[in-house]
């Protein structure tokens, strides 16, 4: 009788509340269990409380207790009420909202808003039809087309978010729409899920291939030079030469592996080329608003590639977020999109909330010393383990890469942990093998972006478009991360040997 009453009560609350009661109870149990664990030595109780809130939020997001934006707001509320980052509620809410002024987050939001212009003007549909006309006989061919597009843009686009989320992703969405593959209609599995995964997983690979392909890469160069006492310094040419072969192998393998892991429903499209050519004929020449959109993209690419700074000096260097706002403003004042378009782009504002909250927690974990504590503990454990240097090198790379589950920014992760890990490695690993270890850490600093939907600025843009579920994103991300690390270790190892680096 009691069991039946409990079951009936559970059923009632499951229907009455706007969240999944079972997953909510699990997430709550995780939070309580973590808070009951004694504070680890080296951390303050507040720092451990922040760890508990962060991990509980991740669990709640994975279990889909409520929409991800609501879970992010929950984290903001709990941090503000618990005051784990401050001594007052005023300071705590300031900390909880601090990341909403982060330029990276606004770069993501504005990139999504700009992409709306591609849909509204029809230029996106035109670009999609051109890709289909060239490579549309097979979905796999379109996947390779997107990867090639990423590769061409990477050396000239220092923001991987601008490249993968602001330039390539709108093209990918246009192609998916041309095949009537739309999450709103429930048809994302036709080609959209596969193409979105290719769109994303090309981004970390190309970020690893060029010094100028993502913002934190120059920091990697500095840390490697410092850790090796200036005996190994990566120039633009050296970086590209070392990474080109394993990077190209990854780009070659990646669309095929994703084709197996997440096969599109439409694999062969024999009539697609004819249909695309007919549609391009029907569309006729570029309309005036399409030309404005195309010109705006050309402007963005030139500015993101730092061309004015190359021509006229560093005084003309513009932050990628500034460039994005310039592009959005151009589209608005030319009437290409209007303010209602900006207001109605729900995915942009949803991303602002949930990604902002995750970035905030990751930043606060660093500020309260959790990341430094983790790095120091890892370093001590490695040194005290008595393991051979080969195994220690592998462990250092793997822990560095997979600790990215705790970060929502590659720059923050690299800043917090890379120098410490490089330092331990160069103390234990023989000097003759410093370079391959440093190059694997370099590759790992980009490959770790594959892991989560908040790993870097590109991920929330593509994840937010709705083509890939969170479970598939994390599962495939893990597989691709391991595979790409193996390719860089094996192919890269032989390549670096041939180049004379070890």
C-alpha cells in the first residue's frame, strides 16, 4: 500500500512540475553527496562547494533535468545564494554574472546573429546549392567540402569561433536546409547531424595545424619556449611543418569515422546535383542584399585574418569580437537584417545564458585555486609514482587533455595548466625527447576541444543549432579525441623523427 502511494505521488509530481523528477533527484543526490565529502586538503570549504555546484550542474545538463539555459540559471542562483565565491551576496552575484561581459561569449552571440543574414537574404541557400552542385552526389563528399573549407580558412582566421561558427557553420546549415534536414521538423538525421559533426570536428584539427588558427596558440609557443629553456621555439613555419601531416591525416579520416558513428539517412543523392543546378538557375544572379551579405563576410574574413595589421602595423589590430560587432552593425544599417531579426534569434540569447554560466564557473574554479590545486596534486602524484618517463609523458598529455571537461575555454585551460605540466615533463623526460612531448601537448591543446558542447567558442554555436544531441556530442567527442591523439602520437611521432626533432 505504501509503495503504491509513493508511486502515485511520484507520478503526480512528475506531471505537475516542469522538470524531470527522477533526474532532478539524481542531480540533487550528487550535490548532497559531494557537499558531505570532507573538504580535500589544499582547498577551502567554499572552493569545494564551488566544485560540487559545477559538477552537479554538468550532471543536471547531461540528464536533461530541464533545458540547458534553466540549468545554467540554477547554477547562477545557487552560487549567488551560497556565496562560495565571495563574502557577501552582492559580491557573489557580481561574480556569477561577471562572464556576461566576456568578449568571447559576445563573439559567439554575434556570430549566430550574423548567420541569420545568410538565411534571410538567400545567400546561404545559394552557397549550399553551389556545394551540392560540386560535391552533392554523396553526403560524404559534402562533408569533405566543409573540412576543406575549414582548412583553407584556418591559417588566416585567428579565432576558431569566428571560423567554425561564424563562417563555416552558416554554410553547413544552408546545405542541410537544402536537403530539408531541419531539427525543427525532426529531420535533422537526413544529413544535418552528420554535417554538423563534420563542421565541428574539423575546427579543433585545423586549430592544431597553424599557429594563427586559434587565439591561445601563441601562449602555447611561449610556454614551450620557457619550459625548454628556449631550446625549442615554435615559429609559424615550424608549427605548420610539424602539424601538417598528422593534421591532414586527421582531416582525411574524420569525415569517414563520423560517417560510421553517425551515418546520415541520405547517403547517395544522385539527383542532387541536377536539382541544385536548376535551383541556381532559378535564383539568377546575386541580389543586392546577397551582395551586401557577401561583402560583409569578405570584410569579416579580412579583419579576422588581421590583414590591416599586416599592411599598416599592429595599431590596426582588432579584437575578433569587435570585428563581429562591426559586421552585425553593417548588416543592420544596410537593412540586410533588422532589429526584430536580432531580437527573435532565440538560439543566440539561449547560448548567452548557458555558455556564460559555464564560463563563469570555470573562471571561478581557477580563481579560487581549484585548478592550481589539481595541477599541483597531479604533478606530485606523477613525480612520486616511480613510473618510467615514457608512461609519465603519456599520463601528462592525457590528464592535460581530459581535464578540459572542467573548462569552457581553451585559453583559460592552457593558461592555468599547460606550463606546469610542461615543467614536470621536462624535468622527468630525457632532453632528447622534449620536443615530441611538447608537440603532443601542443596538439592536445587543440584536440581537447572535441570533448564537450562547451569546450570552446565554436561548440555552443553548432550545438545550439539543434542538429546533435548532447549524448551523441559527448560520446563522439570522446572517440574522436582519442583517435586524433593516437594519430598525432603515431603519425606525428614518425613525422617528427623524419624531421630530425628526436
